[in-house]
């Protein structure tokens, strides 16, 4: 056999082996995830048909823990020198 034929056979075997590894990996992921991980919009029938809304919201109102203006670093103020040293 000449060298070019051997290289082509090795390349073909590498491509086929790589494809087989990818296919086996995809099949493993498909079978290990189970039925609960299906595409969005699929109806499996496990969700209730009707539901009652909650009477009290889960969070009454979001309030920030820090109020007031945010601290500005050197160069961030509107009229500041952008090349000034950081404190």
C-alpha cells in the first residue's frame, strides 16, 4: 500500500470514530434526561388544567437596601478628569 492510501484510510476511520462518539454521547444524554425535560410547548398532561391565583402576592414590594445616589469613582462624574488618579 502506498502512503497516501494509508493516510486516507486513517482519516476515514478517524471521522467515522468521531461521529460514533458524538452519536453515542447524544444518545446517552437523551436517555438519561428522561421525560421531564421535553421541548417547550409540549403537553404531557401533568400540569393542572385550572389553577386559582394566590390571594396574597409572594413579595409585597421590592425595596432597595441602599438609597441615595451611587458613589462615583474618579473620572465618572460629569465634569471630572477621566485621567485623574483613583483614590
